[in-house]
C-alpha cells in the first residue's frame, strides 16, 4: 500500500510554531502520535492533530483494517504565503508586518511485515 496523505493548506499559523510537533510524531504509529499530541497545550498541536486524524480517516476510507497501527511516514510543515501589512511608526516611517501561513502535510503508511 502506498502512502495515504492529508494536508491543511493556508493554515493561519507560522510554520515555526508547528514544526516541533511534526518532529514529535514523525516515525511513530498513528495511535502514539495522537496520544503524544493530546497532551500538548498548543494551538499548533491541535492543527497537526486534526490533519493526522484526517489522514487516518482517508486510510480507513481506502480499506485499511487497523488504522491505529499505521506508521506516520511523513509529517512536514512548509511555509505558505504571507499577508503583508504596514504599521505606521514615528517620523513618517513604516514597519512591515508579515502574517505568516503554513501548509501542514501528514502521510501514513501500513507497516511492512517481517
């Protein structure tokens, strides 16, 4: 079986805030990944948890018998486009505010037997 994927594109959170949670679950089974994310009190953990649940549901839809034993083969967070705003500063200057977005990708695959 090939990898089953799920993505959340244009997530309204910076990629640097979500990447540690992608590193946390990469290589674990689906059940272990969900359990690890459940105890993290961060918004980024909730977002990657939702994408992981979606990938597991996609695998179930394709006929995987035991979705809890799936291995998280890919968990990566890429930077998305930025909303750029200008903030007025003293003496006629301006600062650029970058509202960052990210693309969250999770792929699960069946473990190899033997």
